[in-house]
DNA sequence: ATGGTAGTTCCACTA
C-alpha cells in the first residue's frame, strides 16, 4: 500500500498535477491540504474516472483538507473529539478529515500555522496539537496514519538555517514539545529514517529562489501507530513535483509530496 | 523588521 501526503496549495489550480501524481506513483491513498475549494468546486470527475473516491472538509476557508483513495473510503469523520473551535465550527472542522482506507485509518491534517509566536493563532496551534494528541491516544492500538502539514520542524536539522528562525513559529520549543508528545506516546515518524536532513525538506518559500538553493523546511510529516510503523518499506519526497524538470517549479505548489510505502 | 511569491473570497488577506 502506497500513501502520500501533499499540501497542494489549491486543488483547482493543480488538479492536473494531482491526477498525474496519482498515476505516476501508483498511489493508493493521497492526503491533501490547503485545497482552497468549496465542496461544489471540487474537481472530482477526473479523479473518479481514475478509480478514486474523495472525502473533503473545510469548504469555506483557506486550509481545507481531503483524502483521495482507491482502496476504500469508509467511516469518514470531520475533525476529532475535542478539537478546539476557532471562530465558527465550520472553520474549526476544516483542519482534519479521517477515513478508513483498506485496513488503515488515515487522517489528513492541516495543523494551524500559528502566524507569529505572539499571535493568538500560536496559542490556538499549541492547543490544537495537544487535543489532537489526546484524541489520537485512543487510535494508537489500531493501524493509523497521521499525515499532513504539521507546520512545525521537529529539529534544527529540519530547517535550512536555524538562525533565520529567531522570532518565527514552526521551530519554537513549545511547538517541538507538542510534537514530541506524539513520539513519546508511541507514534513513529515514518519518513525521517529514510530521508535525512536537507534531503527531507518538504516546503520551500516561493520567493528568493528558495527551492533552487534547497533552503527549505521539513514540515510535512507522516506519523504511524506501531502496527503501521512495522510495515514501512520505504519513504521519499517527490522533489520533481516541486521543482519541475526545468528546476524552477513553474505551476508547482510550494510543498512537495511525501510518499510512504507499506507492506501488505 | 521587512519583503519576497502565489493562491483566493482578488486592491486585502492568508500562507
């Protein structure tokens, strides 16, 4: 079984790339973030003709999430028990969608960005992560994947230059501690063992030619419960999708897809 | 501290 996660930065503007990605990598499940589309705007016909079902959430804001699967899409749930509200409930629900695909429960997550360490959104981000952690404790005993844009870099090796993040989110001790709670509880980073340091970057700012200089960050993470971690046979980042054959990434998302292979 | 680019609900906001 092959699972990927990708912050697509608008599903409508990149539907052709999504369909090509599914076919190029023979994906069974694709987790998407920043879909930026209402339910009635989702371009589904091409996906369905390729044999995929789609579950989506977050239709009325920037950070919608979706699951695309050709191995079943059952028991879809939007959000998790205890997920904190931010504004109205529709907004809060936009950040997590879960479904059972084959024999695995998958979650597509868009962790709040946090904006600035002194912004209320930063407090919301930490609270959101804590509540996800608490809800996820109940899922540890079943085959479960927590994949998506976590909007945090777990270690200094996961950013191109830590001195450039002195007053930034994504690298603060509190965010990293919130993430480490998952590891301490028994979740496993399915990708890091296979792609080290700067080779594991998944996000590069569009400007200042960050991709061309590999000045990126590893913030798109895939965690697995023990039953899933035992099945990983490989993992990689699809930089071709981010950079393109011309090396400039024309028409690309600012994130690259992350792919994980699991033994059947 | 600012600004750069790309996306959207498109001259304002989010990432």
